[in-house]
């Protein structure tokens, strides 16, 4: 039995990943280290809390002493999901983004380097590449040009991970996925926010002209990609993860209203946010060709599943 230390596993993607892995394999022990910030919820892990291969530790990735204690267990893999993840919050208060996303990653790397790890996987984002014009897409060789404090903190963490691989031979891999959506996502993020407001017949706020493009990835497809990287990813490499689902924000708002049979008059354009990137698009051919990953969900199929999940999980919605 090998042990995976998952950080930030009580959040959206981390909790989906833990459930995915425990369902698929019984050869892994998962330790979930999470600070339970506003974004972390024990309810996300209800279905695995009694699984004997799952253990939860409440704590901060910036806490060196605690990490040393955790490493008294044999740990073969680290997957670092822990982060402050909301761009809007990073504009209001960047400091915590530096603390968790940059310092936290460095503390974790230090703890990892003292131990004989098989892999350290840093969960990063396409936002580190900056914004695109109307055409083209980012591949792994593109330079990093982050435009907001969140993406700058994630890009900084990526640089640190690279440096620990180059300087200390830490067996690290970086994954950069596009925007995720799916079950258990916090209501501050675009898709759950729009679903919630539409269900309550409230206005759907859309920044600027709503023409910002994001490349959407259903969270289960992201979990499958991380699974591939865990088992076949090459040390020192970067893998983009995206599903070629470029959609404008206004298209998404209209689709959600359509599925829920609500009027488009609920859409309300609001003042754009500063530094708002116009378009992201990822070239994910490397993970497809080298690791054989492909996304299973079209955007429309994933969105329908997501809406159905929020409709069927009213109790979760009421406490989040
Ligand atoms: N959501 C997306 O669309 C997306 C896309 C690409 C990459 N990512 C990256 O994936 C990772 C997970 O994103 P998410 O959407 O699940 O985020 P989330 O905000 O839902 O969850 C973050 C989790 O990290 C925990 N956490 C925060 N600070 C911590 C600390 N100091 N120590 C330990 N735990 C801490 C929180 O309690 C929470 O459970 C992040 O690194 C994010 O940058 C997210």
C-alpha cells in the first residue's frame, strides 16, 4: 500500500479527486491535509470518511513542524491542490495568496525534499500563461505572463517547483488545467454562482460584455488526467489539461437559463473587473499523445450533469 498526501483535499477539485482515486483503487492510502478555509468542506468527503484508506488532518501547508510530523509516515506521492483559488478575492486581498500559494508550496517542497518521494505533483492553472487574443492556444513551452495576483502566485509556485526539480532533483511534475466545473464547486465561482442565482430567479451578473472566453473542463475529466500523470507522467515535465471547450461567459449564462427554463432578462451586465483576461485556450495535445488522456464530457453534457447535481443536493447547497 502506497500513501498519497493530498493537500487541499476538502476543496472542489481535491475532494473530487480523493473520491475518484479511492473508488478506482484500493492500493492507496490517502492523507488529506486541509486547513478548512472558507473553501474547504468536510461535507465534500462524506462518502469516504469511513473508508479505511482515508485519513483527514486539519492543518496548514505553511506549518513546517506539522509537515515533519506527517512525514513520519511513509509518503510516496504528494499532490498539491491547496491554494487560495479565487481571482476576485486576490484582487481585494493578495497577501493570503502569496502566503498559501507561494510560501505554502515552498514549505511543502522543503518537507518533500527531505523525504524519498516518488512524485510531487503541483496542480497549477492555465492562468499562469496570461491572456490570448482571438486565436491560438497555450502549449507547455509558452512563457508565463500572469495578469492578476492569483495567477501570479500560481506562476511563482510553478517556478519554485521547477527550481526544486532542477536544483535538488525533487521528482516533480506540474499540471496546468483550464477552468474546472462540476459537483461540489464553491458558489463564488462562475458556473455554480449562475446556477444558484437562476434557481432563485435573481439577476445573473456578467462582467463587462460577457465575451471573455474560458476553456472549460469537467472536474471528473481533470481527475482522470491527474490519475494518468500520477501513474505515467514523466518527472520534470509540465502537462496542460484542457478539453477544447472554449465558451464565452455570456454563452454559459444563456445555456444555464435555457436548461433551467428561466428568462434571459435575468442577465445583468456589470462593470468589468480589473486585469480581466479576455481569452484562455489550452493546447493539451501533449497529455493526449504521451499519456493517452482524453476528456469524456462535452461542455453541454458536463453542464447538464452539474446542474442536475446542484438540483439534487439542496442540503449541500444550503450549507455552502
Ligand atoms: N477551480 C479551477 O477551475 C482550477 C483550474 C485550474 C487549476 N486549479 C487549481 O486547483 C487547485 C484546487 O482548486 P479548487 O478549485 O479545488 O480550489 P478550492 O478553493 O475549492 O479549494 C482549495 C482547498 O485548499 C484548502 N487550503 C487553502 N489554504 C490552505 C493551506 N494553507 N493549507 C492547507 N489547505 C489549504 C482549502 O481549505 C480548500 O479545501 C488549486 O491549486 C487551483 O489553483 C483550479
